[in-house]
């Protein structure tokens, strides 16, 4: 079911209590559709914490699934451990093997996917690679921006595959074994890509088997819900961290104001910082794309 942009904006402007009621209806529809064979994808972040509370306010026995990739902040693991009925799954291979095999996650999933194809030319992706340079009249966004084309010749591999291997594969494995369908907690306001996805399908995507009942919420709605229902949230947010996904992910870091996630990590988690910057080689990648990670003062002086 395609959604018009004005319809999304209208939903986003609805007061929190109205959004709660709309989300609950979508949760109930999904639950009944699959006769209770559902689960909540629980990351320990604020969004999925609100989602879990919403779902369990109606159906208390719904299982939550947490993927321990080995890349989570320790505060996230401690926070998740406080919840009942949470099943912990792990990927089949660790992050260092993922980047060795496929490449580093940089810029965005879309750009990383384009660079991966361009770094690995084959007869099968020949037409696609051509479109990355020429684009499509009706879809200019398909074209690889010129400012990122220098990454094609980077002295390291680039790929978007880490998320698929580290997170999506364990979920798929669980769904195949259990037959359960997920509730996920992502919002259209998070990115242009997520907004486009919501406009294509709405909240309950029965074709792909994914329910996203808070897709039309905003970040402020999340914090307001936490305050109104006095929900606990992970202490990592109090350190200045804004996103609680994989600690070493570089997607979007070039857009962050200082201190960015790696500058914060140096202060709050020095050991993981040293491991990712030097052992995993994240530092050389950030140097290559022009992102400061050692200090804040250095970049301010350049400006």
C-alpha cells in the first residue's frame, strides 16, 4: 500500500496519544494476522525499547530477539539483560572476518553497495555499473554521486554486507526455525531511505512479512513516550551517544557534528576505540574519507 508524502507528514504531526493508538491498531492487526506467531526485534536502543513496551502493553508474552554482534556498547548488553523473555542470537562470523571478506561499511548502505559492485566488476553487474555513472532519467538517485567516486580506487574493500551478515542473517535463521514474524522499531524520519521505504509499504508490510508500527513517529515522540511512561533507557545516551547500533559502523559519520561517534568513543570507551581504530584499521578508512577521529581541536583549527 503506497503512502503519499502528505499523508506521512499528517501522521507525523499527530499528538503522541493519537500515534500510540494508531500504532496499537497496527500491532493488533499484525498479531492477529499471524495468530500470535510474532516477535520484537530488540536492539536495546531507545526506539526498540519503546516498541517493546508498546507491544507488550497489549501482548505481554511476545518474545524479544537481541542480536549480539559483538559490536554493541557494553551498556547496551547490560541494559538488554534486564529484560525478561529476550532470546540472544549471534552471527556466524565476527566483524573482522566480515570486513576482510566483504569490505568496510562507509558513507551509506547505498553508496557502499555501489562501490562494492564497481570494485568487483563482472559481466553480471556490467549494466548496473553503467547506470551508477549515467543514472536513470526517472531515478537520478540511482547515480553514484561524483564526490564518492574516488572510493572506487580506495586501497581497501568497501561493502554494505556487514549488516546483512551480522544482523539480518541471524534474524532470518530465527524466523525460519520459529515461523515468527517481526515487529521492528525504525522511523521514516531516520533517513531518506527509510522514508522512501515507508511511502512504498506503510507500517505493515505483509508481502515481506515485516511490521513497523512506529514508522510515522519522530525522535521527540520516542523521548516523550519514555518520559510519559517512565521507561528505563540505556545509560549510553547520557554520554552524548545518539545512535546505539554497531560501535564500529562508519555509515553517516561524515555527516555528524563534532564530537562524532569515534571522538566520543575515544573518551568514553578507550579500549574498544583503540581496537577499532588500530587493530581493525578503521582509522585509515576515516583518514581516507576525511573524517576526524583523534581530536576535536584539530578540525576546528582547519575551519
